[in-house]
C-alpha cells in the first residue's frame, strides 16, 4: 500500500514541475525523475522513481521501478519489483520480481519472475508469469503461461493461443459458466467459479497486531513521509520552498484554499454521477482525491517541520540535509500529534488541507501572504 501511495504522491506533485521538461535527482544508485515527459536511459541504475505525463524507461535496472503518469512504458528489464500506475501502462521488459499495475489500458508482454497483480479496463497478458496472478477489469485477455494460481474477475475473459495456468483458477462471474475455459488452458477439476459480487468482498481474517507491529507501522509511516518530503525537496527545492512559505505565512487562508480544492474534487463525484456516463469517471476522481490528500499531508508535514525549526531559532533550510531534517522533524511530530484521540485526526485533516492549498497556490500562482517563511 505504501508503494502505491508513493506513486500517487509523485503523480500529483508532478504538476508543479509540469513547466519543466524533466527534473532529475540521483543518490546511491537510485534515480528520481519528474516532469512533463521523462525518459530513463542510463544503464546500471538501481531503483527508479518516476512521475510525469509520459514516463518511459528503456534501460535495464538492477532494482525496482515505481512509475506513475498518464502514459507509462517500461522497455528495460527490472531486477526487482515494478509498480506502475497510469492511464496506459505498457511493460515489454522482463521483471525479475513482482509486477503491480493499475490503469485503464494495461499491456504486459515481458516475462514476470514473481507474482502479477493487475487491474484496469483492459488487461492483456502476453508474457510468462512465474508466480500467481490476481486480475480484475472489464476485459482480461491471457495469452501466456501463468505458473501459479489465478484469481480473476472481469466482464469479459479471453484465453488466447499460448495461455496456460499451472495452478488453480478461481473465476468470479455474473452467471456461473459464462466464462469458457479451454481444456488446453487448465483442467476443469482445477477451476472454481464464484459470484462476481464476492470479488471485492473477500477478506482474510488477520490476528490483532502486536505492540511491536504497531510501533513498526508508525515509524514506517513517519519514515515514508519524511523520505517523500526529502525527495520532493531534492527534485523541486525552490517550488517546495514557495509552497512551504505560503503555508507558514497564511496557514488558515491556505487551509481554506485547500478545503475548497478538495471539496471541489470530492463534490464533482455527485455532478459527474448525475450524467450517468460520468459514472465511469468516479473511480478516477476518488483516486485523485486520495492522491491530493496524501500529497497535501507530505507538503504540510514538511512545512510544519520547517516551522518548528524556525521557532527554536534555526535558519531556513538551504541544503538537502537540512531539508531532510526538517521533513523528518515535521513527520515525527505530526505523527505523534495524530495519535491524540479525535483532536489528532482533526490535526491530520488540517495539515493535509494546508498542504493542498499550498500546492494549488504554487500551480495557480496564488500568493497567500508574506513570503519570508517566518510568519506562522
């Protein structure tokens, strides 16, 4: 879940760098890219984080790839896992680990060494899958071997030449027997059919988390927010500084802008749903609402951290290390305050709305107050 959060946040925060062709930052073999059109061509890299309108990776990676954009293409091989989010996602390179993909049109032809998790309007699988496959969409087409189990729910399922399933097949369908499965794909005794409405209601009972697990999750969340804020600071330091100054100069006014923006996104669900045809857009709008909330929280936590450092007499951060410290401080204190019953949740909402307002201000050019960054 955290990986998809990273993808969402990168996708939303690519907006402030849309005027740039590409912003690039590298550290320890990892590469971070954001912009309108981004291309990764440097061989020998480890992990890749990329967001933009068009994202393309042509070079091989030793590690994993986290990609978000309108059009996402992975032509190079990945030595780790791949997480891709986009309107169209095309994967032709081999993936040594797992592949998780979400979008409208998914075309997956590279070999996958691990598991496949894919959801989209159209999902086409043309490459070998070494593990299991969890598939959902309006149309799913399988034209390659899947070594493990397959669970799928779709309005239309097509098994093309070359399709094979090595494990068990569970099909969720409206009417039992609607999906025709050739014997060459899998024997009938390894097929389980269930009603489609059960597809999204599946739940695996879990034991209550231990105190150690809860602490680990808390620290993991704090670290994720801090790393994302530091990443954004490395990619767009000047723009993040502008957003932070807006938030600190006029926090309540900025929160008001964020409230209006988020309300407009969520409220548009009702408007588009009234057109009936617009119902198809509802999932995308809800995804955007979630992404904007997460993005706002990251920006808000960073501004909060800088504000705390200014209060104790520290200067504004002007290096990557200082920005990372500010991000960590803000994420940690915000995380602790969020644990306060009721009031903590209100604080999280307020912090997120302030961040959304700052992002909107940066995109639109709105100036919320003095820009010296010291007025809290």
